[in-house]
C-alpha cells in the first residue's frame, strides 16, 4: 500500500545531464527526461528494467489510449469488433479536443510536469484527479520548476518559443505542438514564430476542420487524425476559409488578428466570406457573433437555403467600430442595462439582439438597430396580449407574499402576479417566466430592481438567500449589485 501523505522532506532528487529522478517515501521512483518537444515522465521499475507508464501506442501516451485503428471492444458474442474509433473506450468522435494521443507535458508548463510525476508515482490504481495526486502535484511544483529550468537550457529555442506562443494564445499547449512532424515544415515553423495568429489557428484547427466536414473520423486512429490536421495546418490561413483556400481579406485579418477575441468564436470565420480585412476587436467579435447566431438558426430553417436574417450578416461585415458603439448604446437604452465594448459577451448580446430581426435589411447598422428595437418592443407587447387572452385567469393569479414586510426601497418592486413575472421575462429577455409557478407556490420571491438607469431581476428563496440576480440578457450591471446587497439585508430577517 502506497503512502498518500508525502511531505517536502520525504522527497529526494537525483540529477543527470538530460533528466532527473524523484524518490519519495513509500512511492516508486519517477524519471523525467527532456525530449525534442516536451518531457517524458516514466515510472522506474528498477535500475536496469524500465517501462513507460501504460504506453500501448508508441506515441508516449500516459493513459489507456487505444490509439490503434482496431480496439478491444467486444460484441454480444464476445468477439472483437471494429468500432471505427467511435466507442467511449477509444475516443469521442464528436469532441475534436480529445482526438489526439497524449504526448506528455510540454516544455512550458511546470504544473503539467508536476501532475504527470504525481500520477506516475501513484500508478493506475489511483485516479489522476484524486486528492493524493493533486496534493503531491502541488508539493512538487517548486522543486520541479528548478529542475526543468536546468533542462530547458538544452531544449530547442524554436520549439520553446512556439510552445510559449501557443500557451499565451490558448492557455494550453495541445498535442499538435508536441508532435515532431510540426517542426519539419520550415515555412509553417517560420509563421508560428512570426504571427501569433498562426498558433491560435492551430489550436482551434481540429474543431474548425471537423465543423467544415474536412476531417472524416471514420475508421481513423488518433495518430492518423493528428497527421491529417497537421497536413491541413501547413496552409494555416486556409483553415478558416469557407472555400478551403486562403484569400486576401482573410489573410490580412489573421496576420493582424486583434487580441482578446474568444477562441470559441474564431471557427465561425469559416462561415463568412470577408469583403475587407477586419482587424478591429469590436468589429470582429460583432461579425463572428452574428455568424454564430445564423449558425444556431440553421436547424430551425432546414427547409430553406438560408435563414431570413442571412442578408443582415453583410451589415456586420461593413460595420465600423463607431457605428457598433452607437448601436450598443441604443440597445442598452432599449433594454435598460449597461453594455460595454470592452466585454465580449456584451458585444455578443448586441449582435444577437440585432440579428433576431427577421426581415432582410440592406442599409447600415444604424437602420438595423432602429428596426430591431421597434420589432422587439412590438413583439413583446403582442406576445403578452396573446398570452393574457389565452390564460387570463392564470395571469391574474397572485404570487405568495413573504412572511415579513416587503423592502421599503423605491428601487425594488415585488412581482405580485404571474402576469408580472411573464412581463418581466419579456422585458428583460431572460427565462424568469419559468419561475412563475414557484412564485405562486411561495417557493421563491421575485423582485425587479431599477437602479441608476439599470434594471435587474432577483430571485430570493424561502429562507431569504439570493438564488440568482441577472440584468437584461442575463448580463451583470449596477442594478444586480444594488439589488443583491439590499435583498441580502432584507432576506436575513426571513431566517430569524
């Protein structure tokens, strides 16, 4: 039985020119060696006979990976069958981030090295996310950082620089950057060193290529899939092209890619044919959010060639930052909330609000903003009138009052009927209407907060605790903060 409680005094290090070994009381010896694109971590059986931890595929995997094309899945008769790489034992074909074999820790993340050492020490019988592994990993970070710093003096400066860029852009180093085949392409290697966007595109390439249908996962092993992605990534500018070929506007956009653009939005560039370089952050996020909205509408308009809102995407292709800022202010006034161009989620809320307008618009974004605001207001009124006529008795049903007096603040309004709750949902563009039955039963109390020009909806449970507080489109604003503070004081009296 291995001892799961290890202190810093129980650790001892033995250094070698290209590696080091860690010995801990009650745990096997673990060796860390510098490789061409990362570190290998293996458990030492004895001084003369070693084996790589769980490795079956020859790619240095640190888990039971089943990287071979045929797995060991058995049918009802107990015979081995070909799952075509789609079973849970192999990998999830619908999750590109898990396609590739795990090639060990990269050169730039000490935490990964420490975690791999801890997992190798405890062995396969202990879960990699268990408390023992995590505690030992945390204990090892300091000493391991000193040892890896010594080994990195011998590492390739090119590989190290590319992996640092990959880590800074995506906050992780994917298996693509640990594959030696990546560094055999001098032009791709040069672009990765010159353009940070190249590393960003490679980080999202698996999902982007899978969404475009370029990569067929049928009967493919993990190593084959990684090779296919690397093959397409040689022309990295074309990965996010609708036609599969790079073009001038896209190339200029990627070369001058602005910072702080969410990675999950970038694959939607493959759904847009750019008509000019888009190098401003606000302009690019708004365009990609509009494209994302159209992508989500496709299942609803499967019988049509394109959704009715598709022409409106061109409005975002040519919208300038000043126009988008003005549109955001208009939408914020219409919703009674704060929207800031510094927050990507606020830009996305504005873009989705405008793209919801169901008629084609061929002018500038200012005209689309005015039409969209008018349509949302008319639609909210019409829906309320229709619902009220169909469920008049239900709308007039009163919600349960709390057992204490309501807050006396003029900024807080208690939602007294089911109709008030539905009207709140329509006005605030969120799903508070689902809580109407709970409010009628007395399981929760719902309030509207109007503070300093901002609006919010706040849910309080029976014991006076704040469950949720959200502004329009579930955004955070000053009314959320004020209402939460005020109702926390009021709710404390319910608990007495």
